[in-house]
C-alpha cells in the first residue's frame, strides 16, 4: 500500500540507462535492476558524508566546474573523474538520488570530509537543507534529461561526535526527520520528481505491522533483512 503508484517504476527500464546516486538504496536498487538486465551506473556516496551540503558541492563541481574543498577531497579519496561523471549523468534516462543525513564536517570553518580531533560536526538548519535539495534538483534538471526519483536512506547514522545531541539515536531521529520534512517541502516545487518511500517502509512500517526489518539475517541492527529488501525493491523494479 505504501508503494502505491510507485510499483513497477522500472518495468520498462531495460531500454534506458539508470544512474543510482547516493548510499545504500542506490546500490541495492542498482543491483536489482542489473539482475533484470538493465544498464546501471552506481555512484556511491559513503553514508556518513551523504548530506545535501556535500552532494550540492559535488554536483556543482560535476556540472558547473565549481571547485570546493569537498569536491577536491572527494577526487583525492575516490579518484573521481568529473568529466566522465558528467557524461554518465547526461546519458542517464533515470536518476535515483538517495539522501543520508544532515551533517558535514568543518576544520577551522572550512568544509572537509576528514574526521579528526580538530574537526567540528556542523548540523544543517532546516532552511539550509531545503536550499541544498532545491539546488541539487535544479542542477539535475538543468543539466540532464533524466526522470528523477528521490529517496531517503533508511540506514541509521553510524556515530555522532557533535555536541548538539545527547546520543546518536537523537541525532539520527532529527537528521532523518529533517531530511523527510525538507524533501516534502521541496517536492511541492518539483512535482515532476517522484518520491520512493523506502524510508517509511523500512523504518516506520514495522511499528504498524508485526515483522522485523533490521538484523533478521545476521543480527546487525544496521542491515536490512534481505528477504524484505528484495521484495520491496523487486516491487519497485517491476520484478
């Protein structure tokens, strides 16, 4: 019921080219679609740095050539070829974009990806989250002809080293809630962008149903049960 019209979104995807951009959901939907014989390019952003702020910096570098400390560090760490990435985005018939969290790191006021004793964890305000998501969608629409689909990663943040919350659980709750609220607001201005409610399915539906979501295979509370994951993604993919 949660998927509704979002079922079978990729039933005819074999003729196109999918680009999955973000963290866990991007990887998993890419794998399912490859099994269906689809052409897929997966651009993985580590869960802990997959924030609207960092993704905005990355896409500005890919599409507009705007250098930033974040884009330079991503290139150094991952060996990114921005020209090739731009071509992949422009080739895509469908782009799935997955949001992860609302935090980024700064060293002496300069954004960075490297965690250290002197780095500070910066929490986006709701207005900043909205602004970065608007920028991301605007860049994707201006520089590609792809159908765009958005989702939020259901995987909780791994740790929290800031001063704003008493626990990682509080930080994760605020982070995911803010992402969902901001995305809900932004999508009103981008009605052509589709939202895939995987976050609600894996994090909220179990509270209304009598089944477990995480840790059912290996006891790891960050790992979604494979049977449920395959069933949900299969419904989206049109399997």
